[in-house]
C-alpha cells in the first residue's frame, strides 16, 4: 500500500496536478464544441451552397442589352420606364436589381444600381459589370485579348540571388515560420503567465513547505514545468486548429473557394516542432526560476521580467530580412534566442544539418541548466523565508548551491 | 531507530538561531520542543526535516541499519509552522494528492482519508472546497495530511493552534494513538497542559540554547528542588503580621485564609510549622510540585535574567 515513490512517479503526479489545476472542463468542452461546430459548418457549406444556388434577375435598359448572363446574374432587357422598373423592384418579386445608364461625355460608363437594400452579392454584380465593360471597351479600341492582358500586367519580376542557399521567394516556408513564431508566442505566454500564478500562488498559500516535506525541489519544479508545457501544447494545438478552421471558413464560405494548405512547408515541421517545444520548455523553466525567488508578487520588482520572452521573437523578426547575415546566424546558435531564430533561418535559407543539430543541442543543455537553477532558487527561497533574495543572491545560489 | 543531535549550531546572517544544541529522540516517543517565540524551535525543525543544514554539529538518524543526516522525506509526516493546502480544491483531493506524493496508492489514500475525516467529524465535508471550512477544521485536514501515509516520524509545529478546547483534546488522543502505532512524534507547542499530558520527554529552548531537557519528572527533580506548600487557616490573617513572621520565606497570600509558600532545601519544615502556628489557627497544610506551565515560566525568566546579566 505504501511504498517509496520513484522520482518519475512524483514528477508525473505534480505534472498532472499542475495541468488539472488550470484545466477547466466546462470551458474546454464549450470551446471545443464551437470549433467542431465551425468545422461542420464548413464541411456542410458546399452542399448547402449548391442547394441554395441563386441566379439574380437584373433589369437593364435596352441600351445595355449587350450584357451577357453569368452564373449568378441574368441581365434582362426591358423597355419599361425606369420609374416602373423601380416600382416593380420595390413592390413585386420581378427583379433583384435594376440598372440604369446615364449618358456620359467620355468613355467611362455612368451606371446606377438600384436594389431593395444592402445585399452581399451587389459587390459581385459590380465586379461582373466592370469586367464586361472593360472587354467591350478594349474591343471598341480594336485591342486583342492578349494586348488587354499586357495592359493589365505590364511586367513580371523575379528575384535571383547569388547565395544559392536562399530559398525562392515563392517558397511558402517564410509564411510557415512566421506562423510558427506567432503560435510559439501563444504557447510561451500561456505557460509563462500560468506558471507565475501557480508558483507564487503556492508560496502565498504556504503549500510549499508541506510539498517540500514530500518531494524534492527538483521534482516540484520538473512537475510544474511539464504540467505547464502540456498547457502550452494544448494552447498551440488549439490555435493551429482554430487558425486552419478560420482560414477554411474564409476560403470556403466567404470566398467560395476550395481549401488549399500548400502554403505550409511540411518539410520544415520535423525541425520546427522540436525547436518550438524546447523553446517553450526553456521559457517555462526560466519563469519557474524567477517565480521561485519571488516572495510576494504584489511587491516584487522581478515581475518586470515577464515580457522577456518577447525579446528573442522581436530580434528574429528584425533580422529575418538578412537570413545569411551574421546577426541571424549568431541568434540562431545563441541558446537564449535559437528556439526562434533557427526555425526562421531554416525557413529562409538551406541550413546545413550540423548547424541545426548543434543549435538544438545547445538549447537542450541550457534547458537542463535552467531547470536545475530553478530548483536551487526554490531551495534558496525556502531558506530565506519572508525575505526576497536579490539578483546577486540568486546568481550566487545558481552558481553554487549552498 | 534513534535521532541524535550533537552540538548543532545554526546562524542566519549574523544571528545565532541555534547554539550548541544536543539531544536525542528515541523510537515511539512523543518529544516536545518548548520555548518562547524566537527560541529557535522552527529553525531546529527545519534542520531535522533536511530543509536546511546545520553550520556545525551533526544530526544523525539511525534507521533500518542506515544512517541519515536528516529525517528522509518518505518516512516523514510534517505539519509546518507556515502551513497551507490548496484552498480551491476539496478536502479529499488535497488529502489524496499528498498521500499519493508520499507513495500511497489511490484506493488506500481514499480509505485513509475517509477514516481520519470521520475521526475528526468532518467526513460530510469531504467534497467541499477547503477554503469553505473554518480555520479549526482546516487545521484538522492539515494534521491528517501529515499522517495519512503512516510515516515513521511525525513532526508537528504547533498542532493545537487554532483549535478549541474540545478539538485540542481530540488532537491529544490522536497523538497518543500515533505513539501507540509506533510512530515517533516531535511536536512544538505553547499549550503546556497538552504537552504535560502527552510528552514523554521535552526540550525547553530559549535564545537557541537548551534550558531544560528530559522527562517532566526529571525536570521537576532537577529544577524544582524547592518544596511548595499550601497552608490553610481557619481565620482571616493579618497580612502585616504574615510578612513580619515570614520575612525570610518566599510566600504569597492567595486569599485571606490561604498562604502559598516555597521552602529552600536548607529550611526546616518543623521550624516553619512553628512560625505558621504563631500566625493563626492552622487548619491544614499540603505540599505540591510545580506544573509544566510554572516550570516553563520560571526557567525562561531565570534564563533570560542570566543572559541579561
């Protein structure tokens, strides 16, 4: 019944307690149901749209009879006076819109569009009319379709770099990396904030001494970091799914297109994921170290450090325009910034395998050191009850545990 | 199984919290740490639990053929001075979590938690949030947390604080049960009446030093060599006459008919008796020993006076 617990078991107990402490079933179920509902709407939209496909009837004067019908609009020429057409539009269901043309002295058409009220398809109608009149005008000028296309797009630019490691501008990798940084920021700040609340909260509630009698400082810190890591991963997965659904919603429902995820460079993911997870771990462990040394969060100057994880992200954004430059190269190896900088660099240029491996290894070593430092600082906090250590005290304890 | 503390010293900054302290605790006994606030009890407890280490001297625990420099966490049940649990969680969740951290499987943890909650009359509140309980009931949950995993060593820092007299008595019974189950209990407390009932031996500290050490009987014999007498008279006494006749004897008139007296070993009872009969009509006389409360107050006062000199 009672046995000496292994460290792993204790870490897992603290991890699951930490995770469940911030996991609210009701909120989670509601938010996931909303996501599922959006997904279902997108899936069903195509069928709904096909069933409800509408062709709008547009009354046009005889002078505009050359307009050609499209999938969405039937242009019906009428000799009835405009006043009568407007009355039919207002009182009967004969028309969805009425067009009238005002004589103009120049070649630009002056068209007035009448409708009962604001409708989402009016924009599409204007676009259709514009296209048809552009072709008509080009034809009146004796321009061939090819000439018209040249007028619309007179030049095509393509960049060529002498540095062959730089990927093509058309590569979707940059978009993937930027998206990854945003997702990473969400993950990091989720665990960063929660861990701060959790550690200082337990110290305020005076649970720490009771815990320290059962488990080591390292076990406590490890459990807390891992518990918050799980929250980060959950937050990142949620934001990815939400982002994809949002994109799908806009593409399918609003634009009427088809879902295309070709902008994601899937080949980068095996690198982006370990860098992201290690980065989240590093930042969470860093927060654990700071929070462990805070006695009263309401009166501690150390809380200003909360925004520190933004620094590597900002630096990566600033330097990403020069992917082969010394700045991004340095940042991609420096372990405090590499978790953001290396994925950015990898998305922009081809990086030798050993660069990525070395960067990741240095990052892992730093993570291990920071987690150890966090436990030492927690012990220091226990021995300095009621008195908050200075940064100098903290450095001394981190360098050599008393 | 024995815990031996030898010449332990602990300083915080330039303040000596513990000065050359030595004592031992044997298996199965209730050992009390006594002393005023700031005497160094909590500093000592934190060294025994391994939270901090002594600057000099040694703490040696011999258990199951092994030697340890503090009480190992898996054999320790601890009620800290700075205590608290998770106020947003239920009683059961708190108890099960700490039991599991100490190696108890979930099923047994539930059984043990329900047993102790029942014993402390709060079983019906088991699913309530801890913060909804009164301070006294929260203290009970904290006590259960310390023993739910059946540790060999139990250290309780102020187990009676926040409890009403009825619940203090329950804790006395609870601690006696722990001793009966073979657990060794080290407790610090200010409730001398409770300690007197419970403790097999005790260490009275002041300013980080040992003031008294041993069983209550040993301490009484060592410190209280005086004889305390109560003399009852049938008539009201003249206080000026009493003061005149008993000028060389420590005495106090508790009411007009009763005198409390302390005799030094050199004073003769017969001679005192003659003087008492000259004061008035002596009806009865009986002797008594100092209780722990009086011993504590005297010892601390004397130690303070010595240190001030």
